[in-house]
C-alpha cells in the first residue's frame, strides 16, 4: 500500500466514524483536529484515533488500553488480537461510554 492509499483509507475511516456517530442519535460527541479523531462520551471520557504514517497503522486509545490496527481487505485489523476496528470500537463505546453504536468500515 502506498502512502497515498494509506492516507485515503485513514481519512475515509474517520469520515465513516463521524457519519455513524452523527446518524446514531447517541450521546457521543466527536471532533477531528489535525487528523486526530476524539470521541467524547457523556461521562467525559475520550476515545482517540490517530494515524501512524511511519508504520501505516491506525491507533486507538481508550480507557481499556491502546490498540494498533493494520489495514485489511475490508476493515482495519488489530495486530494484537485480530479483532476488527468496527467490532472493537463498537465494544469500547459500549463499555466505556454506555453507548450502543455499530460501526462498519467494510
């Protein structure tokens, strides 16, 4: 994957997350600044998604830990446990913020 392909896929993922949150009607806020997406839960806790261009990874930081994702065919795949970003982000929103939301990046 080229740097341009990586950047496009990362940016498309941020837009997909924002669109999903916007359309969900949940009590979850988002803000993107300098390619860093912060999801803020009603309890004030944050879930942060960043780009790591040097390793061509997407990183997710939450109360439960930090997770590194490589781009798969349809979704980002966690390099520690093989879980997709869609599944992990949905689970983190539920456990950390009490928000039922389903993400799908395929």
